[in-house]
C-alpha cells in the first residue's frame, strides 16, 4: 500500500484538515465573501422593517400609529424624517419603534 499525500489548501498551501479550515484559514474565505458585521445587519434589518411598515407591505396599523413623522412648518437644514422622543434610560432608548426612527434619522439615505 502506498501512502498518498494529504490534499493541499487552495488558499494557503498547507495540508487540508478540518481544524485548518476552521481555525487557521478563515481570512482568505472571509475576504472573498466580505460578510457584513452584525451591527450593520441589525441596522439594515431595522431600516427594512420601518420601510415595509411605511410602504404598507406589513399590515400593522397599531405599529404605524406609533411612528412620529416630522412635518416641517418651514424650511430648515434639518433632514430628519421622524421625531424621536427623549429617553433618559437605555431601556427606553432601545424601544424597537424609537430605535428604528433614530436609525433612519441617522442614516441619511433614507429620507
């Protein structure tokens, strides 16, 4: 019987093992895939839910009534679309509807 050489990793040339793939050779794969960070995915999810609520693709009139639209009485340089109430605690600040409105105000491409 002849012993065959173990297969080589295409990214770095080391011997291909499961341990190598999980612990040592993740950077080339991640650089090719370019996944979003968890924080970016949360922001995108919040923007998507609020956009669907406003467009009417989600039928939730109670949630839509909780959204405070900012209706300017005169022209200002402020470009925020929503009025977000002040919260003195993190618990109130992270209320889902208020968090979505705050993220939309911070994200300039939404208005």
